[in-house]
């Protein structure tokens, strides 16, 4: 069963506490206690030495294993001992202050959150001393996506419906729609998952494609939906999605690396015959245009025909 990032993080945090209390614990016993395989546990142990209170010497967790037992050589590095309190280094304080001041200027930020951020910033400035002076000479400006994020976050917090003017690359047009936000997440870009009242279905909107956003007075009331596990990426075709077959030449083999697919068969000329599934086959027309002579859509026939027509229109435009 796949585990999402949140559950994995919880397991890792629990593992730290478990190992602190059991010096020299056996790998088999720990794996059994957490209900995972020994290979999964070893994978977690490979990650833990990259964690700590900072990336400075002595602050990272010094954990290793001989395959049978697990040894933690600096358990005080997790910061739970009664030793020296944690302190911010100059670069850490500068980064925090610059980020805090930038976030405080975001449009749509709830006033209570803004005031709390201002108070926290003042405390960091007082503790940072000279580092605070250096941070005052730096500034960060968010692009429009920052304002969209703040409005979407506010809509989720206040359970309000949202009106969007959104650019759809598949149709190359701006559409207007009302949506009930479900959650915000980041996979390369930042996205909002929402129930779209225009299509009466769950949709995912990339925030940098939102041309305009406005909070409405209507209560957001999306139907119950099971949240997708995004640990394997944003694009996860379902078995019921339409099947598309694309043939590419040697110069188009990169498609198999970037698009999840069911199979890729070698062709005599060094190309590939790629079979994939997508909930929106029309979006692949842009891929066909990008490939040019290096590839073509084979099936379904209606999609292949629309791709040929789009190519003809593009060539005609160049001929004018």
C-alpha cells in the first residue's frame, strides 16, 4: 500500500522517539513495531542522517546500522535534551526575517495572521541583533501567484466559494467558473484542488494560470471526495481513462520519459510506439504540434484528425 508524504513524515518522527529510547535496537524488532519491511526501515535510516536542527556540524542525527542493530551516536542532536538551547545562526535569522516581511505583504492574508506574523517578526529581530540589520537591506516580491495563493488559502479557511478566470492551455482560452476549494498543494508548481461548478467535477487548477480570483459570499460545499495520494506525482492516469497511442521517431523518445505510459514498444527506425492514458486526450494536441516531424498521434482517430487539422492551421498562419 502506498504511503503519502504526511504519513511518512509521522512515521519518521515516531522513529526518532522510538530509537532514542532503545539504544542498539534490532532492525527486525523496529521494523515489526512499525509494521514495515526491513528494507523500508533501512530506507528511513538512510534519510534520518540528513535531518537535524541545522546543517552545521554536530546538529545532524548521527544514526547508522550494521544491518542487525541501529546505533544513534548523538541523541542530543534532536534538541530534546536539557542541554544548550537552540539558537538561530545569522543566515537563518536573515532568511526568516526576509520571508516573514514578504509574506506579511501578501494581499488576502487574514488580518489575524498578519498581526501574529508582525509580532513574531519583531521577536526575531530583537533576538537576531546585527543579523536583523542585514535583513532590512533585502526584500522579496511575490509574483501574482502569491496573491492568488493567499486568496485561495483564505477561501479554504473561511469556507467560501471562489470565482476564477482561468487559462486552459488545452483549449488555449480563458474560462470563467465558480469553484469550491478543497486544498492547496505543491508538485513542482502550486495547485488548488477544487470542485468545479461549471463541469460538476473535481478539477486541479495551477495557480500561475489564474488570471483573476474573487471570493464569493456563497458557502463552499464540495461533495465528499477521496484525496489523491500525490507522492507519485500529479499526473496519475486511471484505468478508465481513454487510451491514446503515439508514435515518435528517435528525436521524440523523450516523451516516454516525461509522460506516464502503459507501454513503449521499440520501432525499427529507433523510435517508440507509446500507449498511454489521459483524462483529457485533447490536451495531447499540443504535444503533437510540439513534436512536429518527430511524432504523430495514431489513435483514437478523431484525436489524430484534430491534431492534423491543428497542424494545418498552424502552417497556414505562417504562410499568411
